[in-house]
C-alpha cells in the first residue's frame, strides 16, 4: 500500500503548519494564541484524512490492549518521561544557551494562568496525537510495510518528522524534548497500537512539566 496524494498533502500541510507555528512563537507571537488552534486543525486533518483508532490500531503490532492497559501504559510512560526530563534538565541547564531557552519557554507558558495552560495543553495534545498517530504514523506504517519495511521504521520516520516540525522553534529544550519525546511516543504507539496510550503519555508529561517544572522554570510558572 502506498500513500495517496491526499494523504501526502495532508501530512506535508500539517508538518508545515506546526513548523510555522513554532517559528512564529520564536518570533514573538504568544504561544497560547497560535499553538492550540494550529494543533487542533492538524488533529482535524488526522480525523478527516487519516485513520485514528483509539485502541489497538490494526496497522500497528502488539497485543490486544484493553482500555485499562492503554491508560496505565500512557500514565506510566508520561511519568517516566517526566522523571528523565528532570534529570536531563538538571545537567543541561549548566549550558547557558539551554538555560536561557528553558527560561524563555516557561515565560511563554506562564503568560496565562496555570489552569488555562493545562486546558489549552489538553486540546493541543489531542490535536497533535490525532495528526501524528492517526495520520502520519499509521499511514507510514501501512506504506512501509507494503514496501518491505516495517512499523519500527515508520515510528522512527514519524519521530524524525516530528523533530523537523519542532526544530522551527529555535529552542534547545523544545528540540531535545521533540527528539526524546517524539521517539518515546512513537514507540508507545508501536507497543500498544493505541492513540489513547500515546496521548495520555504526552499529556501526563506536559502537565507535570507545567505544574511541577524543573527549578529553572519554577519561578516563571508560580509567578
């Protein structure tokens, strides 16, 4: 099976839109003004063009995951990624550029109250995962499997495209998070076949980073 023209166009458009959003944020456009609507629009692309299945997508391998298992894996995966991020950040902030970019990221996040940031994050993550999992990773899995590749290759390609979209942020913490997080979430999708598991992992990590940020960002969010 090959990607058709509509799927290719939708994937390219979604990646370009997310890259443009991050570029505008880096240029001074308020984060919460542009990111949620762009990510929601990408999610709609995933629904209209892709094939988003909440639990156990047939294009992905793994056992028959029940909703309870998918939820447990998602929550545990988000907490594990959060712990790893804290450990990495504690070392990386010794690098001046990384520290400065981290402070700027939390200044942007703190431009709205924490409750509002959490709600806006929820709709943004839902849109992202409907796009990246419901469209990009699933369709690449089908296409690469048909070409003699496999779902693991599709996961790595999806993660790479995710990094490209986030690189437009010109922010080292966002770039690092996209490399590790993008790969982590793509692999969770392979292991569970569940968009819910990936979305919960993504959401849990993001909420923890907002509510309990590393020390360098704590003052920004509490202010």
